[in-house]
């Protein structure tokens, strides 16, 4: 599953309660049951465009970064603010060209 932290970030930015939206993820890799890929704990999922758009629309403030940093293990508010700005830029760039965001995970 993609990290719920991105949805949590958008909920903080919007001032609404966090809602688990992992059912909206679209599996991309590995392929289905007919895949020849060996079983591994890695996967890629496409994030919903609504999440991409919500991320692109965040108006990053110190309060948002500080609140989000509290939910992340060991992240300081200044680190969170920098990361949020990078996510905003990436989401905005992909939206502007009509592309999707993807989540890669390895356990």
C-alpha cells in the first residue's frame, strides 16, 4: 500500500479529518497472477489524480509542516517543509502535463 502520509498531509492542509483512501490506488507492478516475476516485497502503484491535485494545491505553511512532521518518525518541521515543497512542485508539474504520480515501495 502507498503510504497514508500523503493523504494525511492533504487532510492537514485542508483542515479536514484524515480518511484512508488506499482503495483508490491502482496497482501497476508487479503484474497479476500470470506474471513471471518472482514474489518480492516491491510494488508500484498509481496514485489517484485527486491526490495529485490536492498535493499540487497545498499552500505550505510552517503550521502545516509542523503538524505533519509530528506524524512522521524523526522528521523535523523544517525538513517536512522542504519535503512538502518538493511534493507540491512534483504534483504541480505532473498535473500540468496531464501525467500521474506513482508510488514505489520496497519492504
